């Protein structure tokens, strides 16, 4: 069994930091935002997850103050869009570093659809989008108390769009949506196509 402290990894054994290969797969936060001038932004974030369900909350974390966290902070709103296998290439396109104001929707050939309760648009082709209002926005600190330009945004879900076809026998069939998740190595992804069932113990 290998043990190492993150800052002192033996790089002859592990030349590449395996952290993101180990915490995998990570769901992808495909985040649409707008700034106060109405400029639209769309980008993927794999430091993303659901962090509460009563009320529903989603979080994403930005390495550096990129447009998504900056815009979300500015108008206190963002939208999460589900990335399906069919949308994988377009999702990847939207990770390009475009100058502020240039639309990733346009670059990736994606249509926007209006949200109901927040300003940022949805990805029309995604079978699920969640409209969120920001409740926390913080710059993370390490053990020494120092910030390191990592920005965590937590939003409360205020509206959910779900394609009719995603509901089968009164439930969402996750596998049929084929959600894509990020794994560790460059270009590594996973797709959920098969589920297994295991119920929690009753006592
Ligand atoms: C699948 C995937 C996951 C990513 N996850 C993150 C992440 O968690 N945090 C981050 O800062 N950048 C992440 N990136 C890189 C951003 O998407 C990229 O820097 C993008 O240009 C940011 O756009 P923005 O400035 O419009 O927000 C990811 C890229 C891809 C393709």
C-alpha cells in the first residue's frame, strides 16, 4: 500500500498527480451564466456536485476567477445543464478559453433556451437543466489560512427543466440519459449506461 502526503508524492512512482483519477468519476457541471450586461457564458466544471437536497443545492469550484464564477457572483444566478453522451463534443468545445463576451453556445453550435426564474439561458439540447440562485460564494483557504485563487460557488436550485422522455414509469431513468462524467487522465471520461440496485439496510 502506497502512502504519501500530497505535497511529497514520489514522482518516480507516480509522475502525475493521481488525485483526480482517484476521485472519479466526477459529474460535470455544465454551467451557463450571464453578467449584468447580459453577456452569456457556458463552460464545464468537474469540481461539481449536488451538495444538499433539502433544499436542493449544487456547487462548482473554479481554479482562478474564471467567467462562470465571476458572472455567477455578479448576478447571483447560474444554470446547470446535464451533459449526455450525445452532447460530449459540444461540452468539450465550451471549455475553450474564449475572450469574455464571445459566446461558447455559438462556438459549440448549441441553441439556447430561456430559463424561467433566472437570467442565464439553458442548453436547449440538454434533457435536464436546473436554475440556481447563489447562496454562497467563497474563496477557499488551505490549512495555513492562505487563499489560493480557488472559487467555490454554491447555488440553491429554484427550477428544474426535465425532458418528458426522461421520465419512464414515473421515475427518471438515469442510464437512459447517458450522463457523462470526468475521470482523471487527460481526456478520460465515463458514461453511465448501466445501473445496479442495492437497498440500504432497514435496521
Ligand atoms: C470536463 C471538464 C471539466 C472541467 N472542470 C473544471 C473545474 O472543475 N474547474 C475549473 O476551474 N476548470 C475546469 N475546466 C476548465 C474550464 O472549463 C475552462 O477553463 C473554461 O474555459 C472556463 O470557462 P469560463 O471562463 O467561461 O468559466 C474543465 C474543463 C473540462 C473539459
